[in-house]
């Protein structure tokens, strides 16, 4: 998540991993798609799991799992 999408999430009241990990993926899509067609390339389906791992302090597990992602998407 880059600074522009972070700002979009912040505007919707999402500031912490604990909030992001509980978000519905469809709601996350609605939030970022408000930014226009250019944001439709982003797939937030893995964001809650990544946020959950970060929130739990499971940094090694998060880094390992991210190796299987390309642009935040499972490959």
C-alpha cells in the first residue's frame, strides 16, 4: 500500500493494521475504486491477511508470504 492508497484508507477511518485486518475486501475495493479507473489495477484481497500478520508481529511469516505475491496479488 503506497501513500495515495494509505491516504484513501485514512479518509475512511482506517489507520491501523488492526482496522485493516477486519475490513471486508469488497469495502476496500469500493474505497480505492473511488480514486478512479487507475486504481482498479489494485487488488486488496490479500491486505486483511497481511495486516493481520503485521498486527500479530509475525514479520518473518509476512515476509515469506509476500514472496508469493506480485503487486499484492497471489501468483
